């Protein structure tokens, strides 16, 4: 059994609090490290699509994976057997997150805490930890919506792949 030194526990507690706004104790972190230190034993799948890089427990989303969305405006999308009309990329992101969270209530929180971009987190427990955080319907998690169309499309596609809905979310666009 892995027993982390107290200095490491303090560092992990501080990092968790500042990154996710979660109020955790050293005992919480010690228990997590002892039970989840092996990534193969947790909710993270053993295989990942090549466009995502895995650093320990962090899943980095490649914002260029979905191609350029410049000038495109989403009209509707489908995921998990549900179709939605949307007016904006932000609306699409919020709806995708809400659907995925509702259909994967058991794993959603554990997984999104490990998804991030190259320079920032996409999810947090406090909106103040994000530039423009909006609460995901039905959860206590906030998602960053101050993202480009490319970033939002890539993040939505990454959620779709990770939770087993397919490699890309089917969409329709407005003619602009």
C-alpha cells in the first residue's frame, strides 16, 4: 500500500483546493492516493483515442482535433439518443454537459475533474475558478464557457468519445 509523505499530502490538498475549489482534507487525499494511485484501477479507461494525451490522471483535450469551426454556428446536435436545438456554441456546451452528466451520473464528476486544456481547466466546483464558469444543469460542477468555437467543439467531441457516444457529435449548422 502506497503511503504518501505528509509534505506531498499538503501539496496535493492545496492544489486540489486551488484548482477545483473542493474542500478536501489530508485524510481524503491520503485515501484517494492509496486507493486510486494506479490509473488502471479507477474510472479512467485503459485505452484512449490518440488525440488525447494522458498525464497520470489528467486528460488533455486537443483543441485542433475537430477541425476549424470559424464562421460556423451550431443549430442542433444529437448525443445519447437526445437531440437539441441550440442558438450558440456556449449553449451547445452546456447542453452536452447536462445530457452526459444526467446519463453518466455515477462517473461524470470523477471524470471531468481530470479533463483540461493545455493552459487551463475546463471544469471546477466554483465558478470563480474559471474565467466564465456556468453551472452544469443537475450538478454542482461549473464548465468554462469562455472558449472559442474550436475549443467547444473539441471539448464536446472529447466528452462524446470518453463516455462512449462516438468519436464526434452529429451536428447541423446554420447557413451563415
